[in-house]
C-alpha cells in the first residue's frame, strides 16, 4: 500500500500526492512534494512520525514557508505543514500558550489585546511560531527566544516532550531546537502592558515594515548579517541592488531581499544568491551565509 492510502486510512488529514510547494512558500516557487499533509493534532503528527520511521520515508516539516527556498525538483518523501489546527492561543496569567501554527502577527495582536507586552516586534513577520522558534526570529532588537518558558515537541521517535527554558539555547537566527523534533506548542512569558499603547506599537511596526520592505513575494532577509555590518549594506555598496536572474531580482527597496517579480524559478533565485555572494566576496572578502533554508532537489 502506498503512503497516500495507508496514511489516508490512519489520519483525518487527507494526503495529497505531488503537491506543488510553490503553493506553500512565500517566494511562490518550488517543485512538488511526493506527499503533503496537514496534521490535525499532536496525535496525528506522532502517527506520521512513527509511520515515516517505520517505512524509512523522509519527513520534512515546515510552517508558513516564509524562510524556505524549495528547489524546482521538489521534495522526496513526505512533507507535513504545521498549520491551522495548531493555530490557537490561550492566556494563563502573564503567560500565553500558543500553538506552533500561530503567525507572529496574530500573536502580537492577541498579546496587545490582552495587555501583554513583549511580542510586538513580531507584527509583520509572516512566519509561524514553530518556524520562528527554530530560527529564533527577531526584529527591532528583540527575538522570540527571549520570551520562551517552555516548548513542546514531537520527537523523532514519535514520542512527545516539553523542554524548559533552561534546556534551550537561542542565538542569532538559530536555536538548539533544530533537529530535536517538531514544535507543536510554546509557552511564552510576557509582561503587563497597556492594551491601547500595545496596539499602537503593533501598528507602528507594521507601518515600518511597509515602508522598508518590498511588497513582491520574498522570503525576507536572504543572508545572515555578518559580524559588524548588515548584509543589506554590504550588498548595496557592492552594487547588488537591482541585480537579476530572470524574474528573480535583488530588491531596489532592501538589498537583502530577493523578490520574485513574476514567474521566477527556484533555480533563478539560487543563481542570484550565488551572484550576490560573489559580488560581496570580491568587494569585501566577506562570505555571506544564507539565512533562508534551501531544500529539495534541483530539476
Ligand atoms: C516579508 C518577510 C519579512 C520577514 N521578516 C523577518 C524578520 O523581521 N525577522 C525574522 O527573523 N525573520 C523574518 N522573515 C523570515 C521568516 O518569516 C521567519 O524566519 C519565520 O520565523 C519562519 O517561519 P515559517 O513558519 O515561515 O518557517 P518555514 O519557512 O516554514 O520553515 C523554516 C525552518 O523551520 C523549520 N520549521 C518550521 N516549523 C517548524 C516546526 N513546527 N517544528 C520544527 N521545525 C519547524 C523548517 O523545517 C525550516 O527548517 C521574514 C520573511 C518575509 C517573507
């Protein structure tokens, strides 16, 4: 029996075959995943993990696909998206318990409404909480890892664990959560604030992003900032703004963004990443590292 039939029997979540990943990534590029599904809850996710382990099927998990470049040849094996079923937020005093599928913008808005301060910086970051924790997403000098009290994960063996803040390490756009399992929920510690002021803060962060960031499809900042200099500044000074490969273009508005101006392929974007890296290396002898995750097979 193939995974579609077997998992289809086990789970509420329908399994889709040959699902274009371009539908699930903010760059709107990426070839097909062999099998795609949206787990309905933690139990289903555990079932999927055990099934993949038993059958030796590779499993890739993602959230909103806003930090991913999926190559045009797609992804072999099974892809699970942590989405709507993990989209919940509960207040517990000064803590918020949130599912990994919650977007950082919803989290910021809800915290503001509750008069809880600390996650306003996430307004406008289009990723999910799960993806944000793995990447330790941040903005305007704040980052998600600093708020974490506890993270719940489904482990590679199909069990589940909760890790306390003392077991977690967060650094610049990285955490020790990568490889530990699939994040399903987190408990975040916030501070008391005033709802109206917090709502205003959220709106000002959103306005700042509209002013600074391009509106075309992108994955946010492509490169990590090397010590001492923002990557965007280096790219701009190296004459990188406006460079293009096909419809993939270094944004004129923000040099660390590569936008899909319409119909770009993952190969166009990956080639442009290489062009930008060489420019910056030739000019400043700095090797830029990508912040976006590049996965899948070339066509
Ligand atoms: C317009 C724009 C602006 C952005 N601005 C910022 C910004 O200011 N700051 C910033 O830090 N980032 C920014 N980003 C990048 C991105 O939104 C963040 O990195 C975000 O946290 C990624 O979340 P995601 O759900 O989209 O992750 P995905 O892209 O889906 O996945 C990223 C990685 O996390 C893993 N992952 C995802 N979910 C889980 C899970 N539940 N359990 C285990 N692993 C998981 C995936 O396997 C993958 O390796 C921006 C992106 C865009 C498009």
